[in-house]
């Protein structure tokens, strides 16, 4: 659609500019024609004036001289439509070879189809010295009303206005031909543009189709990889829980069972030490309960649901410090953070993953955790003083922990940054949070 709109806009612009150019060419041709015709009219009228110049300058019997001049002008012509006409200053026609019925009549109030007073304008033009006038008049050879350009001069002693004119239908034909050719050229250009647009649309469609197919295949591959990762993660989690149950709870329960059976045997046979064995069995039972709670807390910490994210991360940090001996300092906000459950779980899991990576790889002795709620959302930062690493190489090498953190953050439309040098590794996560509506 954007391509079609752009090509349509180009077509409209081409048509508009071509129309402007055609009008400019027509105006230029008309101007050149009119300049040539003005020169031609001036030349013709000069010849007519030369033919009666002797009579006008002779003096004597003015009436006889004027009669002879009328006779000469009535006979002089150039072509079927080229003739000379004469009016007196009152608008009465004195000579008109092609329309003799007008001779002797006053035409002062004669108008053309545009409402122009033709004879009045001719008289004014002659008296003002300009001499040129354009108006509508019947063409003798065709009998059709046609635009005409006339040139007149004043003979003041006789009170005559003598002139001649050229019809402008050839100028109209020339300008119409220019406009018609421009219209044809514009039509051909628009057809060419339409063909180009069709080819371009087809190419874009083909490219888009190929891109969609490629993207579809890539999406399918990503979905397959994601599905396999989910299966692998499930299997890894099951294997972890299985190991902890087998290596932890199972062995403790077996030992507890042994102590209870030993105490039972001693009680039945009257042997000594049954109470001590019972106490050992109870201690193993308490240890089993603790392991069950620990595994359950690792799968889904209940404190996250009951006391909130801040307390859950503080407890996670305390348990990590007790287990590893690494000093953990938590800078937490006062009160409970007002965040949705999915984001609270995501931040808790990110903190878990970060602590696990530090324990396994960093060799750190100190960790600083900062949790805060700001205008742009919830902000979690974890800094350690470990040996450091190159985050780009780690992710390219397939670091699952970092990839899991990044995917969690991207799923929630957050921001994740990671920087690391020797002695300073900083993980920062910002999640946009819409506060929960209070009832």
C-alpha cells in the first residue's frame, strides 16, 4: 500500500507538472505567433497607408480625395480574409470590402460574444496610439465567429480610423495541438508508470512472500528449539529434584528408619540405649522435614506469596550467605513492593539464578543487592567482586543462566544490562510495573 500510494502521488504530480508545462508551451507559442502577427499587421497597414498617402497629403478637394482613398482601400486585399476597413470617429463604417452591408451604418454599440464593444475599443486604441485590439468577428471564408487581432491608426485630418486584421484560428489550432500532444504524452507516461508500478508491486509481493516463508521457517525452528529447551529444562529440574530426594531425604529417612527399628528391638529385648536411638530417629525426622521444606521453597517459595518480594529476596540472600559464607548486603526499600505476581516471581528467579552463577563461577567474597521501585518500574541490581568474565562470549557459548534471565526480562518488556570486569560484575534489571488497583 505505501508503494502504491507513493506511485499514485508521483503520477498525480507528473500529470500536474505536465499540464503546467503544456500551458507554458502553449502560452509561449501563442505569444510568438501574436508577436509575428503584430509585425505582419503593421506591415500590411503600412502598405495601405502608402497607397493613399498621396491623396491624404495633397489637400485640395477633401471629399474627392477621400472617395478615391475609399475606392483604393476597398480593392486592396491579401488573401480571402485579408482586407482593410475604415471608420470615422463617430463609429460609422466607411469601408468594409467583405461586409458591404455595414458601410454607412454606425457600429458604435456593436459587441462581440464576450460583450466587448468592438468599434468603441478600436477607436480608443487608435486615439491612444496603441493600435492593437483582440476581439471576436465573423471570418469571411468560413462564416464562423473567430478571434481576430486588428491594428488601427488614426488619420486625424480626415477623422478616419483605418485598420486591418488577422484571424487567430491558426493560433488556436497550434495551441490546441500542443495541449493535445501533452495530454497524449501524459497518458503514455501514466501507462508506463502504471506498468512500472505493477512490476514493482509484483516484485515487492514476491519478496514479501519469500520473506514471510523464510520468517515462518525461522519461527518454526525457534519454536522447535524452544519446545526442546522446555523439555530439557523439565528433565533437568526433575533430575535435580530426584537427586535431592535420593541423596538427601532418602538417606536421612533410611537412617531414621534404622534408628527407630534399633530402638524397637532394644525395647523388645530389654536392651539399653533405646531412648538415645529414638532421639537420633527424631533428629533425622526433623532433618527430613527441613529438607522437604528446603526443596519446596526452591520450587516455589511460600514466603513470596505471603510476605512479598522484598522479604523473599532478603531470606534468599540470608540462606545463601549461611550456606556459602559469602557476605551478602541487601539494600531494600521499606515496606512491600506493589508489583504483579508474575514480575515478583521473575525478579525472585533472576536473583536465584544470579546467586547460583556467583556461587559456581565468580569466586566472590562479597555481594551487594539493591531492590527499589522507581518511576520507570521495579529495579534490581546485583554486584559481586568476583573474577569477572566477558558477557558476550558467555552468551555465545550458550550460557543457559544468562539466557534464561534475558528471556524472562524480554518477556515482561523490561531492560537487562550486564557488565563485568575483574573485581566488579554488575547485573541490572528494570521491569515496567503497573501498580495493582486497590479495591
